[in-house]
């Protein structure tokens, strides 16, 4: 017998092997855990026995995915807050240091993010330009998060108190939630972030569909096998699952991006409130999350919201009515990394297999207000702020499985590919993703008016997001940690 990961799962009615799977799975994978305050510890092991004992000692501070889901429901119904999140991931070199022979198979994971072939595939910068902690071998990552900073800090101290002398903290990142006036999570460029997530739980899928207008043109439902893989070193891989965690520190040059917005608005002759459309054409959404492709005139949509919720539900859309890129440019960030069936190289059902569960968090303090659009670009930060990009994958490497690769595929074949998506005859190639694309940036064409009747070729916005380091990890099941 084995857990069924070929479909989404209902956690509230799960039984048997499915229930066992959820009870041994780490949280934050099949549903994001609240982590408004986040500490990420990067560890290096010097003694195998000490490292194993340390990981075993962490288990009582952790909780399962099932416990997390129960806590979420209890908070919604009774207002009782849950416990802090503690997550653990191991790199390939971490498995080696622990002496574990059954290592996850993905070849990107096994090579590591510093490997020259990996960096070439992703167009990443030389390791010499990475921040110091990431130039070293990272064996493990421990994530501690909660909505409340004091609770997170207390749990962090409990984790640190367990560290033996032979386990070294070679780096630490601190994340926190950045929000707009609607209490929606935003990134440092000022745009609502974290929308359009694959959903793996029937309860979450039903909630999103209930918030739509009843016509479901975009299906948010994904099978569990798009985020989970059997844990090869666990007692029973049939019911014990883990996931590959991508971590990348992405620094944002806010000044450069905001200047790029203004330069694009000037090049297109946009005036007044319509100048906001320049930024929306780079991202694919307005700052409040309204998708550019759904606009019917020059006024941004008023987002529909669930009763009692601050979160936009504007995710039920495709580009089927914008096949010429008349409203949302082909190169817009959200169209590049989730073409919603319009990429032109695969049928929609196959194209969506590359999407991944993103769990990133912003980092860095700033003196300016990201929600104040009257602040000139010159007063914006040029560094020290950005995104701690994290995403859970079932498949990473593009050579291992071209049809199912997630992170490596979306970065290499979509974001960094000037010829993706496929455009109609006579239309200029899209160019790189203006937000996360890495590599040479050819000129790009943007439409001048809402009807898309004219376009202007402009110099592509300069790269404003730079990778400062990262690693591939595998987040094992709790049964593996418990039995080390």
C-alpha cells in the first residue's frame, strides 16, 4: 500500500496511508505556513554522530503537515493561534556528511547550485560574487517562522540551544512580511506577491473556486506528485514523502526598477494615471494585484475579495483573450513564468506541470515607504533588500525529465529564454523576463495604448534582481529525522 499522490488530497477526510503521509510530512509544503517573521539558519556539520543527534533533537520542536492544518482550522474557528514552524532541509553534501546512502536522485540536487554546469544552465553569476555564507558548503538549512516575532525568536533560541560545537551556523537570513494598505503581501518593488499558487488540498481548491465568479477558466488544482517525492532514506517511502527545496537570495535594486518604470512610461508617451501601466507591463499585474490582461479600459480593476478576507481572488484568468499580447506583453513577468496555456510550445495540460509551490519571503529594512508612489526613484534603495526565494519541487533538473522539470525549466526555458513564449508571426520575440531574467537583454516591444494597436521598441529594463547565493535542499519526512 502507498499514499495516493496522483491527485489532490482532502486532509480533513484522509485515512490510512494518506493520513500517515500527512502525519510524517513537514509543514509549509502542501500549504504555506504563516511566517511573517522568519529566521533561516545555514549549517555545516563536522561530526557525523553530533549532526545526527542534533537533527533527532529538533523533532520535538517540529510539527507535521497534519498538525499544521489542524492548527489553521482551529485558528479560523476558535481564534487559537498555532505553534511556530520549524523546517529542516539537507543538501547533497549534508547527506554525505551524515553518512546516509539513500540520497534523493535529482541530478541538480546532487550537483548543487554552485556547480559550474548548474550555474551555466541558470545563467547565475560566478560564485565569487555570491555572499560569503553561500560560497561555503552548506549541509543543512533550518527554518523557524511564525506570525509573531517574539514566538519565532523564542523557538529560534530553543533551536540554537541544541547546537553542538561541531555544528556551525555559517550564515543566517531574517525575513519578514511587507504589506500594502490592503494588508496584502508585497515585494520590494511594491507589487502584490505570491498569487497563483498550485493548490494540492481539496479544501484550498474549493475555497479558491468559491471565491471566483463561477466560471473557472484557470484550474488551481495540482496533484501531490507535483510537490512530493518518496523519501528514499525513510523507513517506508510508500507513505513517507519529502520535497526538493530551492533557496535563492535575490537582491532587488529598487531604484533601478522604479526608474525603469518611469523610462518605459516616457518611451510610450504615457501620461497621468496611465503611467502606472508601464510597471504593470513589466510585471503583468498592477501593484494591487489586478491582472493587466483583464483590463477593459484605462482604469485598473477593482479587485473582488472574499468576505472577511483581505486577499485578492483575481487568479481565475488565462490569456486566451489576449493572444496578440495587446494588453499584457508576452514578456511580462507573470506571463513568462506562468503562461497559463499560452506558451505555444506545449499543450496547456503539459505546460502547467512545470509550475511550483513558491514560499518566498522578503528581507531587508528600508527607510522609504514602498507604498508611496510619490517618492522618486533616486530615494529608493539600491541594495540590501530583496526576496528569500523558496519553492518546493518534485523535479528540478531539466535534463533528468524535460517534461516535468520545475525550477530549472522555468528559469532556463522561460524566464531566461528570449524566444518564450511563442509569438504570432510578425511580432518581435519577447526577450527576457524583465524581473528575474538573467543574461543579455535584447530590446523589447511594448504596446502604447489599451487597444494594442501600436507598439514601440524600447531598450529592455536593466537587470534589477541579482542572485546573491543559494542551494538545493531536500526536505525529508519526520520519520527519517526521528530514525537517524
